C-alpha cells in the first residue's frame, strides 16, 4: 500500500465515451501528477499540480482534461479518445519539489497502481 | 533531448548479484532515483543518489558518477520476488523527474 489509490483499476471505453479517472492520496503531499505508461517506453509526464494549481502541462492533447479540487484528489477526464491512448495511467504524489537540502528536494514520488485503459 | 538509457531486460539466477546500468542526458540534474515496479503494481521508490558514490540499503545499492552521467543499481542475494521492472529517473528540479524506459529483471531458480 503506497498511500495513493487509483480507481478504476481497469477501464474499457469507446472512442465516443466520456469517462474519468480518480486518484486520492493519504500522505499529506501537496503535489500530484498524472503519467502515461506505455509498454517499453519511459513514463510520460502529463500534468503536475501543486497546491491545486497546475504547474505543468506536457503538451497533452485536449481530450485529456485534469482536475484537482484539493491537494488530496486528482481527476483525469477523458473524452473522444483514440486507440493509441490505450495505456496504463499512473497517478503520483510528492512533497513540494525543490532544490534545498531537505528530503523533499529529492522529489520522491509515491505512485498508485494505475488505471489500465483500453480504447476501442 | 532528455533521455535515460538502460537495458531492456536482464536475467539472473537466484542468489546471484545483478547490476542494472543507467546513463542519463538531461538538462539540469540534481540526482538519480531508482524505482521498482512489479507486474500490475505501483512503481515504488528504492533509492536516490545526489552525490557521487555508493548508497547501500539492505540488499540493494545504488551508485552515481556525475562526471560520467552514469549510475547503476546493484541487487545482491537475488530472490524470486525481485523479478520486476526497475526504472532509473533523473530529478531535474522543481516537480520534474525524467524516467528511463525500465529494465525488466527475470530471476530464475
């Protein structure tokens, strides 16, 4: 148990559907992340939120829409996806990033087990 | 571009020692992390090196050479449960961590 919970664990959707992925962290962290994990590829950072404010949008198509209502919850709203969007979507959280000597400066991230998404 | 290179697969025998190498090319570098991910599971943090040298945590050790842009993860006394994917990751500051594609470790009896 990593302290980061993602639901659902599996999702199959058609290209015209609208669905949402949910992430919740119980670690008291202020930063939350969405990553896309495809087979044999590096994790792709999609979005970062710090204290509910989006700090990073890594040129993600608009069919992916994040929402962060508070520091403990993160959503990824999906609509009109493409088959190539099929992947494992991982949520992570961390203490505030930084370059000081404090432990949180390492940006250690705690991941959920992910949502396996299949787009038909 | 920013990238981390690591072997795609490594196979070793139970009880043996295995080393997983990682070379990085990233703009801005504060340290190198290692994560473990079992099939169907969450990536979990193993170690972090900010300075050159070896960090030891039980059966796992991690090494960094900043001048060579190189690091490795060393797993000793391999156990079957160590079969997993291992990712190196470069912390580049703020909230940005760049991950490698992962090394799949197979431990055989």
